[in-house]
C-alpha cells in the first residue's frame, strides 16, 4: 500500500515535469559570472536598430562581420554596398 502511494507520487511528479517542458515557457538565458542575464546588443547598419547579438542575422560584408535585424535589412545593405 505504501509502495503504491510512493509510486503514484513519483508518477505525478514526472508527468508534471514533462508537462512543464512541453507546454511551459522556454527561456534561453545566458548568465554572466555574477548571475545576471547577459546579451550584447548590436546595431543594424542598415536601419540603425539595436538587436540582441545571438538573435541577429549575421553577414560578412567586405571582410567585416555585420549584424542585422532581418534578412530584408541584410539584403538591402548588401545591395546598397555593391552600388557604391
């Protein structure tokens, strides 16, 4: 009887954890040495918007790595730089 009770509690715990993984909010945070959330902001050279570095679109233009907020901004910047 006690074994069955413990087994039920363990199963409820496991099902709860699975439910949280499948339906819970997924937060990907990078923590610094002091425990604070760290993410470097970079400026899009096309529209001058600041975006998180790890969420940006990266392109190498004329040997320099640049960060963009979207593919559209990246393509616009690349086509404009070819015209110069």
